[in-house]
C-alpha cells in the first residue's frame, strides 16, 4: 500500500492551485471586516416587527441562515432552500435573499415570490441579477465584494445577515471580541505551518481518508454539523452526512449495523452549552457507535457562548475538510459537479 502523503510536507500544498488555504486562513480577518461592513447597513424603518424571517438561499449562502437560526433572536427564522416559499410566509414576514453570486435560480424565484406576496425584502449579495432586481424594486441591498467561492465567504454572509437582523430590531448587537479571539486561536493551531503533532485539524483529517465522515451536532451546533458535511463534499470531494442530536438517538443509531464494516467515521461536535441531557446523549451515542465498530472523533469548540463555539468549530471544520482534500489528492477549490448542473439547468431555459 502506498504511504500516505504528509500534511507537513510543503509539496502537498501544490494541489491547492487556486489558494483555498489562504482563503480559509483569512477567515478571522473576514469576520472582522464583515462586522465593520455590517455596521453600515441601513434599513427602512419598519412599522412593526415581522412575525417571522425567511432567508432564501442555497448551499454556501444558505448555511449562514441555519447558523443565525441557532442564535437568540426575537422571531422565528427559517431557511428556505428551494424555488417556493412555504404557504404561511405572508406580508407579515421579512424575506432576506442570501446569494453570493446573485444568480442562483432557486433563490431568485423564491425572492420574487416574496415580492408577489407583499413581504418586506432585503437582498445580501455580491451582485448578479439579485442586485439588479433589488435595485429596480428599490429594496434594501447589502452588497459585498469577495474574490473567492461562496463557501469561503461565510464570515461575510453570516455577519451581514446578523447585521441585517440587528438593524431590523430582531436581535441584539453582540461583542465580537471573544468570538474573534477563539477563531484566531483555532487559526493559529490549524494553519498549514502548525505541525501535525499539535494541529487538531491535520490530526482529524488524517483519520478520514477512505471513510465517510458523519458529523453530529445539537442545538446551535446542528448547523455547524451541516457546514462540516458541505465542506467535506465541496472541498474534499467526499461523500459525507450530518446528524442532529437528540433526534439521531431516535433513528440513526439503529442503522449502525448495516452494511457491515461500512467505512463511516462519526465526528461529534462538543459544546459547553448543550442541555445536560444532550451532553449525556452525546457520550452514550459515542459508546454505541464504538461498540458497533465505528471510529468516533470529537470536534472541540474554542471559547464560550453559542456564536463563539459556532465560529470556532466552523473554522476547525474548514481546515479539516481542506486537509482531507489534500490527502484525497484533490484541489479543494473547483466544484465542477455543481457548475455542470447549473449549466445543464441554464440550458433548459
Ligand atoms: O458552495 C457553492 O458554490 C454552492 O453551494 C453555492 O453557494 C450555491 O450553489 C448557491 O450559489 P450562490 O451562493 O451564488 O447563491
């Protein structure tokens, strides 16, 4: 069997031809810049609070909404991934479109439908047709520039979404200093120059080649588990899945038996914020999976508080997926399968 390439060998980074490592390393700075940009968001004075918020978006632009839904806010927030809004979204809702390119057809369709239903609307994007349509309709438009793919712009899409919710009176402003300190700590431990012996991202990635990572999270970290799954897919070009506790204890655990020797590895995201019974469940679930012969790994958050835990674990997961890409022998950046599907659909009109 060929020896596995080492993540401490500078040569392996030649695979990263488009510089995903630099984009990931830029995450703390991106969060800081995004917070400054968010402070300049201006919204019309809405007469009353909306009954709920629907964020329409897909993929790397939708995950910001899932994360925001795990944080304290005044009204329910749902993520709409698709062409149509749920029937209950009416003029009492605020609908926010989140699309990096501004050209994602599902997002454009759902946002247009929100206009027909008389919802208040805001667009967050780098441009595209979404910016044009929001401009033509005189809607609040939160724009940003970023030279990288949507999934690497999560600091921007999330902080701008949180800023929009703050400006709409739907959540309090947060002190980002402890969040940034935790993210910077993860950045310094996980960067490529940090050797495998003291680099938790390299260590975890080293356990995953040839396996299907299934990431488990609960409460505010369920969305982070979903983010890890997406990053394993897009960066490492790997099958991956995610599960939410306690729900997984009511179905997923039964499936640990077949197929025999399934090449899965569980990654459990830990939190100091979990309900005590959820923490017990995490330990019991790990024990069950290990008894069934499945490797179990942990993702440990840095710092305290939901947003700090979220972003420190998002950053850890980004690095793990990056290193797994390199161990899989692939360039983390290109996503030809997504582009092919978008082109195929565009050809259909
Ligand atoms: O990561 C990606 O590139 C995708 O998941 C995109 O985010 C998704 O296709 C939606 O595109 P956009 O973010 O431009 O709306």
